[in-house]
C-alpha cells in the first residue's frame, strides 16, 4: 500500500477510508459519552456540552455520507476465503448497521429537535433549518429512538471491536490489517491461520 490516499490494493482499504474509519471511530465514541454525560448533568456545562454534541453529530453525518460515497467508489478488500459464510454474513450485516446508525443517529437528533421546535444552533452560531414540523408526539417518539438507538449503537460497536480483535489476535487473517491505522511499513506482518 503506498501513501496515495486514493490508491488501494486488494488487501487494504485506501488510506482515505482508513483515516475516515479511525477519525470517525473516535468521534462517535466521544459522542456517546458526551450524550450520556450531558443528560446526566444539571451543571452549567450542560449547554456547551449540548452545543458540542450537535456540532460533532452533524460533522459525523457529513463525514458518514462522504464515507459512503467513497465506499461506493473504491469498494472494500474481499473478506478472506477462510472465513465461514455465516461469519461473512455477520460482518456485512453489522457494517450495514454501523453505516445506518452513523447516518440515522444524527438525522434523528436533528429531527427530534425540529419536532420539538428547538433551534438547532452549532458552533459559530450556524443555525440549521428544521427538518420536521412541530409535533409533540414526534418529538417524544424521536427522543426515545435517539436514546435506545444510542445504546444499540454502543452494543454494535462493542461487538465490532471484539470481532476486530478476534481477527487481529486469534484468526490473524489480515482483516484487521485491512483497516489498520498504521502506515505501511510499520504494520506487523500477519501470519495467516493454518
Ligand atoms: C453519531 C451521532 C450521535 C450520537 C452517537 C448521539 C448520542 C446521544 C446519546 C448517547 C444521548 C444521551 C441519551 C440518554 O442517555 O438519554 C444523546 C442525547 C441527545 N442528543 Fe444525540 N447523538 C448523536 C447526534 C445528535 C445530533 C446531530 C443532535 C442534534 C442536532 C443530537 C441531539 C441530542 C439531544 C438534544 C439529546 C438529549 C439532550 C437532553 O435530553 O437533555 N444528537 N445523544
Ligand atoms: C465507533 C466505532 C466504529 C465504527 C462506527 C466502525 C465502523 C466500521 C464500518 C462501517 C466498517 C466497514 C467498512 C466498509 O466496508 O466500508 C468497519 C470496518 C472495520 N473496522 Fe470498524 N468501526 C469502529 C471501530 C473499530 C474499532 C475500535 C476497531 C478495532 C478493532 C475496528 C476495526 C475494523 C476492521 C478491522 C474493519 C475491516 C473489516 C472488513 O474488512 O470488512 N473498528 N468499521
């Protein structure tokens, strides 16, 4: 794999895809903790936390849409032939779930505030338009969806993390290296499981 952000080989995601993956992983984990932290505080830091939550959440939405487009253009390395079919299916389904939540969660947050007739104001005073008309029922429904899907997101991320470590440490089949954050040359070589 060379340093060209657009170049790919059959075994690795492109540099751009790997950079987006790890940048967004940090951003999304931060969002989950900021979300839980802000709803459990009545201190004055509530307001800056909500502003950070909204701004980072919308940034994740934009990055996720960009990442999806990049994924359509550059594809992904094939999963190893040694992987059993049900494991491949689980990998694909969980990746669909992660993309759906990366895009769905910010949209639900935005829609929930719109339905509650709250202004959606980001850093720098950037004000986003409402994407739903005011409705108390919708506001309550979307608020519940935002909370429960956040827990589902966290659970899916933990499973994904466990799967990534299973590939890296036990199967050693190159799947983890395909998304490795380390530049080429500094990555440990993998020895395929027999
Ligand atoms: C990846 C994106 C996002 C994630 C992972 C996320 C996660 C969370 C979490 C974990 C909570 C706390 C739920 C609870 O325990 O009650 C929360 C609350 C909330 N989120 Fe998000 N969120 C995201 C995007 C957004 C966006 C884009 C907005 C608005 C534009 C937003 C607005 C809110 C609001 C208003 C609350 C509730 C605050 C309160 O009840 O005091 N979220 N979010
Ligand atoms: C918030 C956290 C994370 C999210 C939302 C996330 C999301 C994703 C998504 C959507 C893919 C599929 C890539 C594609 O086909 O376009 C992927 C692949 C991958 N992720 Fe994550 N990821 C997260 C954290 C992690 C962590 C912590 C690890 C480390 C163990 C990891 C390891 C991998 C690996 C090895 C792949 C490649 C799998 C393959 O070849 O299909 N991810 N991730």
